[in-house]
């Protein structure tokens, strides 16, 4: 299963990793490792996490207060991560990113 990031999700990921790295050297790398583990889990078990809106699912990072919002863009082939958002942020600001072709 291929996993792609929405351009805004990519920016969110970079901003979060840089924030953590500024807080403590090495913490940004820890955030990256946690994200990578979540992506591996997504690839292996794309339907494990709960549907929260239409066909969008939400998975939580274990160590960091971030959620991945994703959907199966091409069933059985491709998942798109729409958002990598802090759990204290407005929960559905990313919804406009979810537009089916």
C-alpha cells in the first residue's frame, strides 16, 4: 500500500518536527521515528483506526499529542494522509483537504 502526504500535511509534519528539535536536540528525530512507526502500522493495517468523518480515519501517535487523519484514496492501493495535527487544535480544520476526484 502506497502512502502519500497531502502538501499541507507535509508542512504540518515539518513544522512539528522542527518545533520538537528546537525544544530539545534529538526530540525532532524521536517525533520522526514515531511518525514512521505509525506509517508502518497504517500500511500493514489501514482499517485499524476508527472512521471519524465520511471515510476519513484518525490514528494517534503514541508518544506525541498528534493525530494522523487519512483516507483510502485508491482502495487497496493508496492512502493519503490529509493532516498531521496536534490533538489540541480545532479538530476538523483539515476537512476541506478531503476532496474525492
